[in-house]
C-alpha cells in the first residue's frame, strides 16, 4: 500500500487528518490526537503519544511490505493486528464521526 492508499483507508476507518497526518483522537477529547501515522519517503511509522506529550514510534514498515488484509482491509505490517486497542479506538472514532454527521444533519433547518 502506498501513502494515498493508507490515507484513504485511514479516513474511511475513523481516522482524521490533523497537522497533515492521519490521527486517532481520544474519545473524551476529540481534538487531541493520541495515535498518528507519519509518512516518510519510503516508510510509514505508527506513533503513539505518551502522557508527557512526546510521540513514540511503536512500529514502522516500508510501503512495499504493507498489504491489506483480504477480509478486513486492515493493513498488515504496521502492528494493528497485534494491538487490539487500536481496533477499539478506530471504532470509537468512526462511531463519533458518524454520530456527529447525524447530529449535524438534524440541526439544520
């Protein structure tokens, strides 16, 4: 998968662009990113924000070695399959986006 494919997958699965990078936010604070994908020339890194505010790389892989799962579409190679909390966080972010759209749609005249 290349940068564009990863970005499209992320945005379709609850991630949002913040400071030019796909990010997952805290459920309690949707403006604060806690997980992000950082795209480099030949690799993509997955980083998690520590409580002190510093970003820590948890995994990284070259674009050529990242392949989508045939069943779920989740990119293999970035560690999503090893850390179940990422799936929960993605689902919470996706649900919040869906409900925000629904709420926004009902508030319009």
